[in-house]
C-alpha cells in the first residue's frame, strides 16, 4: 500500500466493517415495465432493479456493499445514513 492510499483511508475513521453494518434507508419504486427499482439516496449512484421485491432487495444490498467497498478502497468519504 502506498503512502497516498494510507492517507486516503484516514478520511474514513472507522473500519470498512462498520460502514457495512449501517442501515441506510432504501427507496423502492415500481417500474412501469414491471418489477421494481431501488435506490439508496445517501450513497450517490447506488441503485438497482429487480423483477420482484425479494430480488430487488437482494440486489440493492449487494449494490450497497459494492458501493461501500469501492468508496472505502478509493479513500472517498462515506456518508452516514440520514433518517
């Protein structure tokens, strides 16, 4: 790991596992063509879709995990959930 990455990780004061356990509000929308779209507004660009609610929830949980892992590894500031 380079010194640059070590400095970047200092932006997020907690370990990745902390952020992965946070409960972010999920917004669900019915899709006009069928299925659902899900979005986590606190994590810009974190959205997905599914054919039914179960698939959509599974997909948004996976998208959240990938979003957080990527942001953490890149040293981006991770926002806390807004309720």
